[in-house]
């Protein structure tokens, strides 16, 4: 009787367990395969694709960061010297195109003047500034630069190419009028050029990270982008002989265009060194419009160079599709799992990156929200590009 009672209790327990799992299984997957089941399975597959890509991205960033930190420690043990160029003999041209940036240009010029590199010529080209003050500001510093030109407004590509043609240096440096460089920027750049590397890219860092929550997010983002091996920043240094075949072309983002062509040619090095800084937009509106412009410029660049779009450009479409599957809850409760898991992955990824780059966890919620904003900006740019609607610079 005692043994029989135990068996009956075990049977009841097993029946309870089996019935529990049957209920869970029937909640997640109704094997009658109605339209809700098919859609749910599709969304699960899409969610897994997004999650696997995020994991791959994290692993890649961490690996590249570790590699660059090791190389940085080794390089610090040696004196910086020009292996390819003799610092005492090489001549460089610093080209500064200016368009309505009279407020920030003096800071840019001061940073160039602080450079201890002697054999440099500073060439400033005004791209037809019409704000009523920039031309006067430039004329006020003409004694501090080697060459100053005022041109009719023709766009950044024409302005930069004109300045490069007027120079005679062995190496050309490009610097926007809203940026500034560290004192040994020229020496750092020259030390990375060699027989195989003809041009150097740097990821521009944020000069005003404490101005608003959006500038703090931008600073965090630049930390990440600096250690993404497939990322490119903005062309800052190129050998003159090589530039003759790779001039800037007229488009929304001429620097992205020349970057792509140099990458295809295998002559561009993307350096993780933090040597160039610029202010980021303080307001949400300006931040959003800048992100949209960057993406639009990238799409334009891919088209000009007959390249296929990378897979990651379509991920924001997946993100929003999965996120807004929340509204399908009215048809089936299990759909709530999709956006919940996606949002959790955003917070988790941001937390891991925050720890990796020692940023603290204060910005985790904001950066997770920024990922949503960035997805919308990408979709906005892609749709505008597809229908032929242009994006303004500002």
C-alpha cells in the first residue's frame, strides 16, 4: 500500500509536469499552423539574425580593441620617428576649406599653429562664405597662413581640390574648419605612412561631450567606432603623388567617397589614434539630421562606386519591424516576447560596451534609446535615397 501510494504521487507529479510543458508549447507554437504561427516563426528567425549579428559585432570590436591596445603599448616603448619620411626634409600642406565657419575656424588655426612640425604650409580656401562674417575673419588672419583664397561657392570637393593644387608638399593634410588637432598630429600621421599605406583615416572624436546628452552619446559612439575595423572616419592624410588619381568628387559626402575608393585600392589605413576633435550637435534635431545626412552620403557613395549595400544597412528595418510587433499582441499574446527580447538585447549590448570602454552605466538607457533613433534615421535616409529626395547639408 505504501509503495502504491508513492507511485500514484509520482504519476500525478509527472502528469502535472507533462501537462505544464504541453500548455507552454501550445502557447508558443500552435501546431495547427495558422497565420499567427507562421508569422511568429518568421519573427523568431529574424530576431535570431539580429541577435547573432550583435554578438558578432561585439566580438569583432573587442578583438580589434585588444589588438590595437597591444600595438599601442609596443609603440609607446619606441621613439616616434619617420621611417618612410625624414621629418627634417619632408614638406606637408595643411588644407583648410571654410564655408560659414568663422566662429570655429580660429580654434582650428590655433591647433595647427601649436604643431611643432616646421616644414608645413597652411592653405585656407573660402568656399564663398555668405554669412557676413567669415570672409572678414579669414582676412584678419591672412598673415598667419601661407595662402588664402576666396572662391565662389562650389562645394567642398572643388574647394579642397583647389587648395591641394596650390600646394607643393609631399604629403597633403585635410582639416575641416570646425575641427582641431593635437600638437603632434602631423608626426603621428607621417609615422603611419609607408610603401603600402598611402592615406590615413582617423575617427574624429567629440570635443564637447559634456554639452548635452546627445554629445555624451556621440562621444560614447565615437569610442566604439574607433575600434570597429570595418569603420572609416574621414580622410585626413594622403601622399601628393597618390592624390592625383584620387581627387575629391562632388557629392554630399566627398570624404566618404574618396575613403571608399582608397579602401577598394587597398591603400588606406584606418588609425584608431585619437588625434582629431570636433564639436557635435547639441540638440536632438541637429543630431538626427546629421545622422540622416551621413547615411544618405554613404548610400550615394556606394552607388557612385558601383558597390553593393552592406547587410547591416538593412538591420534597422528588421529592428523596427520586430519592435513594433508589439501591436500584434491583440491577435496573439506570445508576440510580446519579440520586442521584449529585442529591447533587452539593446540594453545588454549597451551595458557590455559601457563596461568595455569604461563609460559607466549612466548612459545605458539613453544609448538604448539612441539605437532606436538611429534606426529611424537610417530608414529615413534609405527611403529618401530610393525615391530620389535630396537631403540638405544642415
